[in-house]
C-alpha cells in the first residue's frame, strides 16, 4: 500500500505543481516548486484526491517539503486504503 500511496501522492503533486517528474526525497521548496500560493493549491488537491481534511496546524512547511514528508502527513488521515 505504501508504494501505491506514494505513487498517487507523486501524481497529485506533479499534476498540481505542473511538473513532469520528481524524486520522493527532493525538496519541493529548494527546487522552487512550492511557494505560499502553490502550497494552498497542493493542500486542496490532496484533500480532494484522498478525501481527507487538512487542519490549519498542517501548515507546517516541513510537512510539505517532499513526497516522503507528504506521505507521512497523509497516510494516517486516509480512512479507505488507496
């Protein structure tokens, strides 16, 4: 399940940020893919794609730093396996 979930997160991130490919450990901020507006768009996309709700406390930038960190954020919130 983890590989499927990571793959789906990767798909969501790439389509939302309009990038073709990204490594799961690549820093989205240092790479220039995420900024203040893009992170909000990404949160909305993650909520929609995974049927989850991200609370304001979720806005810790480190939780969105990479596909791996987003996986750690999203995984416990998913009620139905991906």
